[in-house]
DNA sequence: ATTCTGTCGATATCGACTATCAGATAAGAA
DNA sequence: TTCTTATCTGATAGTCGATATCGACAGAAT
C-alpha cells in the first residue's frame, strides 16, 4: 500500500506533478477499492469521508490525470458512467469482463486469451493493435437459476 | 430496401406498434447509412432532410423502440455518444470493431472468432453468454505511416 | 516582496438524453 | 358517420455526468 503510493508519487513527479493531499486521498481510495469498478461519484463520496473539504472537480481532475499517466484505466460498461480501475502493473492489455445482464455484477477474467486473434487481426487488416477490450454479456452463475428466458434480456442495452 | 422496410413494419405490428411516417423516415435513414455508425443526433439531422417537422424526441423514441425489438443495436465507442447499427439478420452476436486511435475511424470485422473462447468462459466461469463485444484499439492501415510512437496514444481514452 | 506556476473548491455550463404534457392521429365501437 | 380510446408526436423543461471557468491560495523562483 505505502509502497504503491510512493511509486505513484514518483510517477507523478516524473511528469512534474505533485502528490497533493487531495490526490493522495484519491489514490488511497482507489487502492483500497481495487477490486471494484468505482465511478467518479463513488470515488468522490469515499474520498469525502477522509478529506471532507475536497471538491468534485478535483476528483475528476485527479482521475483524468492518473488516466493520462496510464496509472488507472477508464472503463465503460454502458451504464452512462465512466468507471476507473487500476492498471495491472506492466500489463499491456487490460483484462476482460463478464457482465451479468440480470444482476449487473461485473466479474473479471485476468488472463488474456486474445493472442492468436490479435495476430490474425494485425495481419488480415493491417491494423496495429495497442489495446483491446472484450466484454461478455450474459447470465452469471449466481443468477442462472432465476432466469428462464435469457433471450428476453437482450433488449435495449448498450453493448 | 422496400423489402426490409416491409419486414420491419411486420416486426413492429407483431408487437402492436405502427410504422408511422416518422418511424419509417428514421428506418430509411438507418438503412441508407447502414455502413456508418450513426449517433441519434446524426440520425436526427438526416431524417430532418426528408421530414423536417420531426422532433428529436421522436428520433430517440424510435431508436429506443427499434433497439428494444432487437432490430438495431446500441453501440458505445467511448466518445460519450450512443451509436446505432443494424443487426445482421439472424446474427446471434454482433461483430467486432477496429477503432483507430489516430483518426477515429471504426472498421469492422464481420467474422466471429470467439467461439472457442466463449466455450472456455462458459465452462470456466459458469457464465452463460448471450452476447459479447470485442473492440481493438490501435493504428489503422491508413494512419500507420503518420504515427511514430503509438505508446503515446494510450492516454486517457475510455476503453 | 513580487511574480509565476500549479493546484484548489465552488459553481456555471455543456451535451446527451429523458420526462412531461398538450395536441394530433389512427383504430374501434356505437 | 360520430364518439371514444389508445397511441403517437413535437416542443421543451429537466436530469445527470462531465467539463470549463474563475478567483483564491500555496510554494518556488527571481
């Protein structure tokens, strides 16, 4: 934890940014909730608990900054809110997500299975891949008994 | 074209919806620009050319309706705008996209290469897949000569 | 001290989208 | 036809996430 805060501090100062108290509080919230996919609003509320004077704009600015420096990732699950996730250290690509259309839970696949497909894309379309995103929409193991007709769930969701 | 309009009319009436002049104009715009990924605003402006009296709300309602009936698909490329795309007839999954981080062009892969991966996900995570989305972010063949350092493009894009 | 740069919180503004509501339109019933 | 009812529409106000703006403030440089 302290280790990672220090590391982020160095990444910031490498680009002439300071780890201000507000930024540190934001980073700590992100670290403490690493397994979740927090929205800016979520982060704001959590940061307020330890630093009540912080402004929403500062949270947005900090998240944007961390995202610019590729310390965190912006995610979009189609619910109209940008979510943030720590970048796995050294990971070239971010991992994949399983979104349950019934309960909304987002699980993760940390393996990257797309190697062969990427090779195929690069060759067949002359497209140099920098990153990818793969999301599966369906019914998670927790909900499978409660859903009779999965086809009905296709609906108007953004995918 | 007329064929498909008629088919959509039947899909609507099967659910007790009418193909009103406004809805028909909207459908025709979508059909005429099938290769693009139009936003609601795009559709609105195009429909206005042939039916100037139409309101923005009606376009949104029509797109929502077509989406509910799984006639079109909502897409999200992370630019804060929902885009719409015709559903390939009978296609279970929609196709994949190649997004160029330099020029923003969105190309398509109409093949579905995820079969084996889906089997793996279903087995390993006990997750029943209904749909998926796969997007590659990188440099398209048109831009590859203009971009020296692709790493710089990673930046703060939503992915 | 004074200036400059970076950062801050509050808040106005933006843009995509949705809700509301009165009027239009179409489909039945009498 | 005429009345009734449900559906649909356009205008517009409101919502909500995100961004831009602004004056204030701290620390470094001169």
